């Protein structure tokens, strides 16, 4: 059976650099957006540099989507 296990020596250096840059950009963007919204920026930013796309998707559902909902209107009687 052909196992797909790679060591760091087998992955081209350019791919590792591109992945690191992408994760840093994602974490920075999430951090800045969370800070602008006042929503635990350090938590979101640190989680944003750990992987893709889970932190981005969860951030969108928990923070961005909730902020886009219109406020509930109450009847004024």
C-alpha cells in the first residue's frame, strides 16, 4: 500500500514559505477585524495562524454573521 507520509525534507521550501505567509496574513486579518469589532482579537488572531479554513469559517459564523443581523425591533406600546 502506498502511504502518503511526507517529511519536511520532501516538501519544497517555497511551499512552506507560502503556507507560513498565508497563515500569518489570515491571522493578522482576523486579529484586526476582531479588534475593530471588539471581539477578543488575540484569541481570534492566534487561532487564525494555526490552520485553514476552520478558524476563518468559525470566525465568520460567530462574529461577522452575528454582527450583520439587523437588530430586533420591539413594539413600542
